[in-house]
């Protein structure tokens, strides 16, 4: 519609002969619809919606003359909606115009928009719930850490232990002590093996004593202590829960203190003692393997406890692992070793997997988990599998895996590797 046609429409309605001198609502609705059809420049020529209100003098719901053009524009739109009509060029949320849409088509598209908005609302709610869960988990972890700090203060101070040798540690031989599979909390009493917390302490005390002797005799300068996990019995097997003599929380607390005492004494073995740790499978927070996540592991509390307990010692706690379950050591002679608990590794494929993961040639791998010490060589690459402190328990017995308790100490002197299997078959 042109401006001329618009004014012709208005002039065709003679309001001068009317007693009130006013347009009817239907007439104003017709004029308003015609005004909507005009482009913006044409509307401005007439004076816009405010100019139209001044011309028509429509009444609001209270019977007063409207003063704002936007109020009248909204009245026209609402009446069109009520008449199943739509305003031309009115843009939908999708950005499309609806000039050619019927009202049924408009309702269909509006319903789709409502569904999309609801889906987004659900996604937003789920994201917020997940974020709140993260915050709750972080808050609980902080509470646990604070509790650990407080408990450490109340425990008697460990005796001061220092290295008595003369070597500086820089140019001397290096050693790796593999610690794993204590399974604190399990109680075993059968023909093949006897084990409980008291026996565990005796075995670990012998282990530390022998390791110190071998290290001092071979003038070890740097001792790498690898915490390869399964220090607690945990909850992952039904048989494990049946054999438990204490709950998992107590297992973590006791295993942490036993490890702290052992590490403190190991300061006598070498002038430099470095402690590494990785996650395992027995201390995962959820019993089901398929429902658990590697990061949700109660064993991660142990190194935190050790750091607080041994903060006044010279033990170096290494936090530069490649991942929470894989670590790497670079020896003074340039050779590289990797370590993990072993529950995701296989002796026959670990060289290829670790070389691909690290992106460089590796020379040694140190794993645990299997409760039976082994060593395998692949053209110079050596895999060392640690024994266990617990020995044969019910799960290993059911698999007919019999192994005497032991732990492995390796001393690296240039290209020579001295392999000490420290037997712990004592009760």
C-alpha cells in the first residue's frame, strides 16, 4: 500500500457526521492493518505509530485516549492473533519471516521452538547439577584433606633418620624400590599363607632393613621409591570384603601410616630419596569396574597423607607423573623407565604401548598387580613385575596363582642392573 492509498482509505471514512467524531474499533483495526503493510519509510512519512495514534485517538482499556503509538501497535497485533491472522514480516525466533504461513503452520513451528527451548532448559539444568556435584566432591575432598592435616598433628613425631654414608648422590649408583600390594586390611589364615596387620608390619620392617643394607653396600646415591598401589585391600572383590578385618577408611589410614614409617626409615638407604605413586584398582571408590573412574580412587589420599606426615624430612615427593596412573623416571645414564600399577598393562605389549605413549624409546618398565615377581626382556627393554607383601590371598588362590611374599629392589650402576628379590615369608 502506498501513502496515497493509505490516506484515501482514511478519508473514505467520514467521521464528521458522527456525534462522537470518532473512528470505530473495526475502522481503526482496518487502518492499523493497512499501516502495518507499509514499509518503514512510508510509516515515517505519516508520522509513525505515534502519528497514527494522534490521528485515530484510540481508547485504552480504561477508556482514556492512548498517547503512545506502541500501545496501539500492540492492540492491533493482539487482535490479529485473536482473529487467527499474523503480521506480515514479523520475525520468528528462527529468523524466518511468516508472510506465507497459515496460523496452523505458525502454531506448529511455535511448538517446535517450545520443545527446543525445553531441551535446552534440561541441558542447562543437567550442566548445573553436574557442576554442583563437582563442587560437592571438591568440598568433601577439602574436608578430607583438612581432617588428614589435623590427624597428622595429633600423631607422635617420627624419629629423625639421616643417611650416614659419604657419597653425594649425584655420581653414585641409583636404585628403584618397588612397593606394592600390601593389601592392608585383609586377614588370611590358611595352609599356604597367614597374614594380618601385625604380620604386614613385620614383613615391611624386614623389607626396609634389607633394602637399606643393599643400598648402603652398593653406595646408592639416589633411591627412587615407587608406590605402585594396592596398599589397601579395598572393596573390589566379594572375597576381598569377606576377608577384611577393617573398613576401607581404616585401611587407608593404617596403610598411610605404615608407608610413612617405612619411607622415614628409608632415608638411611641413600642421601636422596624420591617417592612416586600411581593409582591402582583395589582402592577405587566404586566396586564395579565398569561404573568406576580412575580419578575416583581412595588411594590418592595416601600420598597426601605422606606429604603431611613427612613434611619435615628430606624425602622428595614427585608430582611430575605423565598421568595419575603412569609415571616416568630418567636415570643419570640417560635411560628411561616407566611405571604403573599394571592392571591396565600386559608384559607382552607394554613396550609398544609405553613407547607410543611417551613418544621416545624406553628401557625399563616397573609394574605390580600380579602378586608374582617376574622379569622379561625384549631386545634390551626389560619389564620388572613386583611381587607382593600379602602373598597368596583368596582371590589369587582361586586363580591358582601361588607366590611367596617379596618385593623388588633394583640397583642401576651404569649398564649393570642388580636385581634383589627381598623375601618376606615371615609370620
